[in-house]
């Protein structure tokens, strides 16, 4: 596995961790009922009608499309700006690595960082009508900032800023988005099962926060030491 593959695997895991974060996971049923316009009882039915399933699939995919668009644009912007600082790329990579480690320490709860404690997000009190409304809600979701998802997303953006092409930055954030999108989509199709799993998972949420924090700390150290690039070069030599 090359350094690039490890970067993409890390981005997907980061998206999955964002989905499982205490700021997002408990709100999934609310998001699903909000974007679909269906009742909670309709969605929780073990055997939903074809109409309910169709509506859920379309609205969920449009919601996913909305937040994916924003994440991809953020990834392209981060890499583009990083390209302007190419002469300072080593310094940028090290600063990014240090910040990601700090984010990880914050998420573990061992040393809370004041600037990350506030919650900043966009609220849509009334969902715009129709399918396009679900797309707009997805955009608003991506533009929101919470103490849980913010540091994880910022960490992946810092990795994207260190990439050498805009394409790689876009691919990295697309992969992150898929890590968030895949479990959301399957949860929307099986809300009844999701609630059962969530009720078992929530008592271990503190352990999850620590695991997430440790993941970011490792990612930050790998970025700071340029371990991903070194590993990629080593893998290339082995395959050659």
C-alpha cells in the first residue's frame, strides 16, 4: 500500500469518525425526517412502502450531494492555496501536523482547547421545498462547524493543502465525504436498525472520542514527519 493509498484510507476513516461523532450521530434520525418530510413512524417501519423507500433514497442522495460539493470545493481550495506556498511546503506541512495533534488532544478531552469549544453552525429553520431543498440542506450541513466534526475536517484539509495537485486534494476530500455519506445513506434506508445499533453504541461514546483523538494525533505526527511521503517512496522501491 503506497503513501497515497494510506492518505485516502485515512480520509475515509476520518469521514466515518465524523459520522460517528457525538455531534452528528444522535441527530441522524432528525436529519433524515427533516430532508425527506416523512414521519418518524414511516421511516422506522421495518418494511417501508416502495414510495417511502424511493423518497428516502432520492432525498438522501441529494443531501449527500450537497455536502460533498462543499467538501470537494474546500479540498480544491486548500490544495490550490498550498500550491502558492510551495516554497514553504515543509513549514506548512509541519504547522499542519502540529495543529492536527492539538485537535486530537482536544477531542480526547485530556486538554480542552478553548477556541474549539464553541459551536458554530448554520441553521435552516424551515427546509426549502422539494428535492432541491434537500441539496441545500446538505450544503448547509457541510458549511456548519461543530466541536466534533470541525477538527476532523480541518485535519483532512491540512493534509490536502500539502498535496502537490488540486486533483489529489479533490480526491482526498471526496474520499472523506464518502466516509460520511456511506453510513448516512444506509442509515436512512434502515432507520429502525440504526436506532437499535445507536442505543447500544451511545454508552461507549467516551471511548469513541478518545479513539478519534488518538487517530488525529497519529495522523498529525505522520504529516509532521512526512512519513506518508517516505512510506510512498519506500513502497515504490519495493514494487520496482
